């Protein structure tokens, strides 16, 4: 609609300019007579060609010829021609020069439109660039905020890991003091008896026998602690045997019945993945003992579709809802769960926690190479 109105205005201006030029020439007739009848209409042609466009310019040219023919070519106010050759040659010359003027005007219009299109395109590109820049800045701000949050979480995790290491050292020191330290103290008391000059042989024999038993207990305690810190079965015979050994010892110490189901096709997975799964089992069963209140647990280890999956389930009171929300949103539910997730993530795996009032299920999934499908018992 806007374009139609603009075209009508251009045609109107061209016609108006031509009529004004003809009237001006009519006013100058006493001065010029019938000679040079096209003097004033050139102005209308130039104006139409420069400002109004091709179509209005053609209309102006045709209207100028008709007006000059009727008003100024003798006999005036008639379409008859007194001197046809002179009149027609004048019309032809007017048409030629008018065409040249119209062509220049059209070239000007096309150049102007091309410039306007270039300006519009440049403006559009600039708008798109500004929009892309705004989006990029928004994404950078988002990523910066995420990085800042991740750094904060990492700092908290580092602090928690240090605290966990300190707690673990305290626990080991307490166990050494309460178990090995007490046994060594008993051995020392028995050994002190041998320094008596009047030692009864029966007492000496009893003390020696007691010391032998105590030394066996010390050896067993140290071996158990050493195996818990770094189980040698992982390197010697593989993950399934190490898990069965650990679960048996855990069930005996905690009095929690653990149902263990390990697929027969679980082979060697590589040291990093085996130790990661073993530590997840340790952490999960420790949490079952400390927090769940469950007297039973189940452990499943299987592989399928290029992945090995560990599932540990208990029938305890579950994780409180607010802690679950913290776990899913910011990952601030204790160093244990975060540590397990970090282990899985570093090896390309995932760890999922599901919990309600009927118990908690933790599922850890790791990708494995095809070479890991060789059963453990076939590995030399």
C-alpha cells in the first residue's frame, strides 16, 4: 500500500511539473513567440527524470510533446502542423535528448536504490552482529558464572577431601591404638615377666604361649588394615575375588547380611576402573552401616553393551528429601557421594543415586573395552 501511494505521488508530481512548465511557456509566449517551444518543458523532464522515476518521466515526456504540439506549434491550439518536417524533427530531437535525460535519471535512481539496499543490508548485518554479540556476551556470562560456581564447589570439595583425609588418619590412629597398640602393650607386659630373676618356668611358658597368640592377632590386624587400604587381591586375581573378600569381611564386622551377585563374565577391567569400583563399594557399604539403619544389603555387578554396571541397594530409611535436592542441584551432599561421582566421571562413567523411605539404590556405570570381557580366571 505504501509503494502504491508513493508511485501515485511520483506520477502526480511529474504531471504537475509538466503542466507548470507548459503554463510558464504560455506566459512567455509574448517574449518568445512560437520559437523554442521546448525551453521550459526541459525543466519538467529533468525534474521527473531525477526525482520521479522512469514511468513518471515517460509520462512527462509524452505530455510535454502533446502540450507543445497543441499549444505552441503553428497553427496553435490545434494538432494540425503548418510545417510538418520542422515540427517532427523538433519532436524527434526532443525525444532523443529527453531519453538521454531520463536514462541519466534512471541510472541515478538505480544507484540510489542500490545504495539504500546496501545501507539496509549493512544495517541488518550490524543488527545481527549486535544480536550475536549480545548472545555471546550472555553465554560468556553464563559460562563465567558456571565456572565460578564450579571453582567454588571444587574449593569446597578440596577442603572436604582434606578433612576426610584427616578423619581417615584419625580413624587409623584410633584403630592402631585400640587394637594393635593394646595387643603390643599386652606383649610387652608378658615380655617384662622374662626379666624376673625368679621366673617360674610354667609362668614363662604361659607368657610365651600368650605372646604367640597376641603376635598372630597383631599380624592379622595389620594385614586387615593393609588390605583395606589397598587390597592386593585386585592386582593378583581381579575385582570379583577382591569384592567377595571385602564383602565377607564387612558382613562379619558389621553384622549386615550382604547378598552378592557377580556375573561370571566379568574380566579384568584395568587397574583404574577396578580400584574405582572397589572404592565405590567400600563407600556405599560404609554408608549403609553408618547411616541407613538397614540390616541387609545387595550388591550386583554385571556387564552388557560395552559397560560394566555396579548396583548396591539397601532397605534402610533412605536419604532425606532436602539432601537429595542438594545432591541433584548443587552436588553438595557430602564428600563421599561427590568423591564417587568424581571417580566415575574421570573414567567416563556416571553414578546415580535413588532413594526413598524403602531404601537407597546407588548405580555406577563405566564403559569398558572389549578386551575386558575376558573372564578373570582366564588371566594368567
